[in-house]
C-alpha cells in the first residue's frame, strides 16, 4: 500500500504512521481530513473578521415627520475608514431628537434613525482607527474631536472643524453614503450617531472611550444634555464656593447646571421656570428658591436683583427663549457677575440690552456642549460619577424596553420625564 501524504508530509496518528493501522482506518481518516479542510475554507469565505453587513438588526425608524417610530429589521454596513460599528446597549431621548422628529429642524430628512444619547460596546473598527478596539465601552457623541484642527488644539474651544455638530447631514463623512438601509432603501443618520438602533456606525472622532466598569445604563445620559448643563456651570460660569447662582429653565439641562452649582459649592441656587410643577423635583439638585416669572408684574431680573442685594454671582440660561437670555444677563451682579447662555434661540432672535450693562463689568458668555472636548474630557465626567461626586440617578425618571421606544416621546412631550432610559436588549 502506498504511504499517505499531505503537502509532502507523512500523515500519522498519535505519533504512529498510518501503515500501522488497518487500510480502512487510513481511508476514513483521509476523508475526515479533507472534509474538515473544506469546512474551514468555507467558513473563512463567509466570515470577514467583524466586517459583515448585519442584515437583521432592529432599529426604530422614523418614516415620516411626527409619526410613531417603527421597529424595523435593517441592514447595517461595516465601518469604513476612521469609523467604528457600535452595539448600542442603552440610549435615551433628548429634546433635539423630538424637534427634528417633528420636522421643526432646518432640513428634515426621512426616513431617519434618531438618537444621540447612548452608551455601547465597539463591535468592529474601520481602517485607520488606532485608539479604539473591539470590546471597548464607549459613549457616542453628537459632536467630535479630530485632535488635529485649530479648535481641537486650542485649550479654549471644543468646536472641531471636521466633526462639529451638523443637523443637516444625514450621511457619513467618508463617502457621503448611509450605513443603514431597508430592502435597498437608504435610511439617513442623525447627528452622526443614530443610536435608536441595535448597531450603528459612527466616526471614531465622535466616540469617547470610558471606564469599562462604569454602568452603561447610567452614564449613557452623559452623551448630550447632562454634560451640556454640567459643563456650562463648571467649565464656563465657574461659581466659587459660597456664591449665588440663578438657573433659567428647569428641564434636564438646567437641572444639570444646578447639579454643577451644587458640586462647585454654591450656597444659594435659584431656579427660574414658568412651570411650577418642576419645582419639587428640582429640590433634589440643590435648588432651594424658585421664581415663576408669571407671578410677578416686573421683569424677573429685577426680582432677582432685589432678592440678592444687587444680583447673583453667576447665571446659566437653558431655555433658548430670548427674553430669558436677556434676564439671565441682566440679573447678575455688576463688577463680577457672569451669565452663560446654553439654550438655542430662534434664528431671527436678537439680543437687546443696554451697553452700560457690559461697561458695569458684567460678562456674557456662550457655550457649546459645556465646553467639553468629547474624547478628551468625557472620560473624566464619567469618573466624577464613579467617585460619587456627580449624581446621575436623579435624572433618570423612566426605564423602558426598546420595543416601547415611542413611550419616551410621550413622556417628554407631556413633561413627565427628565431622562427615560431605553434598554436595547429588553
């Protein structure tokens, strides 16, 4: 019998040549080896190291403005150069999602996958991505940090030239195409994140790698509104310990600003809102005095100046209402008062105040995302929570499974929730 060989090497079993065994054993072993070889080759052909198109992933698709989202099975393409594909674990709804879902944004695009507050795990990375790897726990962010432009290199700005927020673009930067589709129909992205999907593809510069031990169902809300309000207070207003602060607007962003004032050690935090139903909840965030402008027959800034003997040391405005913005500036103390604008006004709104208010040494500042650089600074914000300095649980009022995602719109529109956590695997 001729000896059996593969690639010039004698085949053996347990160190003994096949000639030691019966001829029938030799034939069966060769058949097994050949079948196993074919199986391995076939598996390599159909598997491409995480770069497959996922063709049966659930996503909440907005097909029309203002209509309930529809859970669809969508195709999610693999990440291209400088992109990552992320498995979203938890996401939440922000008022910006609602605004564009209602088609109140500049250029509404449909069909679209909304969502930009979330946390997840990197599933695969595209070419050129070096600072993220499969398995990293991350926060996707609606704005980015390329680390190369003048803004990213400046210690004073977080407004990246390449990855700054863009509400009009519904495609990826690298090729102008979407990574989502349904039966061949492209589905647009939102804010470069689209987290209302089990899997999403995001530019790597818009992804912050965080402490792997951080609970994703809590820190997911740091992707947008909470960090915006918190940073506006801590990074821009910078109240000193024992100072007085006024916060205009007691939604999630305003309460995050109040949380920042509490962390900074402000001794007096005044909340201003036209909805008195928000006052009781706001006490959890250190606010101990409340003003409803509708209860007074004079401008609210005059009320604040009178009750604080000349004005507060710092104010943060979180509504976008132009009258509230002016009030927030005019209620700070002359000589050292600082007012910070966070809310986004209508495009035609004009800020009107007397120039003497500036000459009397009041300072007016604006901020974007709390002046946080997403990749560089968000990990430290997560650490604040892990050290129990920042209390995120207070912001989370509801928790629902992904299949009931439309409830979170109902909660927000009715004013019932601050943040509703959507659990993707439930």
